[in-house]
C-alpha cells in the first residue's frame, strides 16, 4: 500500500487523462482537485481522514474512474454513496458517462422515494436503492440524462417521467409532461417545464425547499452566483430567458440541486433575488456556438 509520508494515509492519488471535465470530483473534493486545461487535476495528496474520504467519494462518483488511488482498484467497501445532503435527500454518486457524468438524487416523500435523473445502472446499486424503501417515480430533467431511466424504472417498479420535448430520448416513458405550465406530479412536487438547454428541460420543485435543475441552473464557484449554461445551450438561449421570466414568481426554494455544477443552499429570499438578477442578465444573451470550455464552474 502506497502511503502519504506526511500523514500515514494511503497516498499517491492521481487523475488520469480520461477525465471529461464533468466537475463532479471538484464538487466532492474541493481544495484537493481543481480544473486545469479542460480537465481535473490533483492539487495535493490528502492530509487527514476527512480529505481521504473526499477523494474516495470523488473516485466512486467519477464517471470515467479517472480519480485513482495509489493502492490499485477501488475497494467497494469504501463507497460512501448514497451520501446524505439533508434529511431525506441523498446524492447517489456513480455518475454515468452515458448521462454526461451528471449528478442524480433520491428525495424521500410520504409514499416513497423520488429519483431525479439516474446514476449508472448496475444491479448492486439498484438493490441498494430498493433496500431504502419503494422508489415510486423517476423524474428525468432532460434528454442528456435519460440513458438509464427505463432500466431503473423497470427494476424498481417506478414511473418514468419526461417532457414531450425530449420524448425521443425516453419514448417508453410512463408519464409525459406537456407544454410550459407547471404540473403537480405528486403531493408537494411540481414539474416546471423549462425549455432552453434542451426543448424538453424540466425543473422539479419539492416542498418549496429543493429545486432539481438538471442542466438549466447551477451555482458557480467562479462567480459566486446562480448561472445558466449559456455556453452549452442545445435548443435556445432566448427560450431559456423566457422560461426564467415565466417562472420567477413560481420558483421558491432553498436548495439548488443541479445535474452539473455546484450544489448550493441559501435562504429562499436570497434565491428569489438571485433568480431575478439572473433573469435580467439572461435577457441580453444571444445564440452562440456551444463551448464547453467556457463554462464558469
């Protein structure tokens, strides 16, 4: 076992060149992993158990398995997922290359769990989620995160949701959202169609507390503010701006929970003010070529 001589912890962690710059490792191991030249790189070796745990979480979440311990293959016994973010809110890790490396979540409801987007599909993972209790619904935020939705829905006996604008990515969905008006999909759970990043993008709002935003909104560590993926907009930046304007009075939340980019918790009043400021900024945006390298992580 390779040791870090300054701490006695397993050392010689590294990030290999398969990294796709999905940002998940930097979310889970801040201060240890940073972005450089379009991918993640290790800043230094872990110095204590807490930092070692952060790198283990990053490694088990990384969709390309690019976060590598010096001890060889990852030990399944070190897997920290699902990881509790709040009471009844779990981050699933095990991000999938087929879902663009996006984060996914479980949110507990009175009748069971909601899964928002999905991790990679594997039977041991499905059994792990099943053991938590019934998963009643799988809510897809848009086409880029739809790859494993049907497999998890069938395995867990859940209803699969998607918007008609992205229906070709999940043509066998059990429930299809239509139009742009908010729809209650379960008690306390509202789907807000949000065309922009894709035609069928959706935000899911739970109890005016959790807002699952897919690839529409995220918290930028660079700007210290709410942002949209204006440099990675597949459908229409003008429609994204219109979606923001239309939803300002309806979106009230404390937790911002994106597929890509940083999660963030703030008072609902602050979130509302930042959304209004973001809507003002977005009105001036115009179409531009997709540029992944320009995302302000």
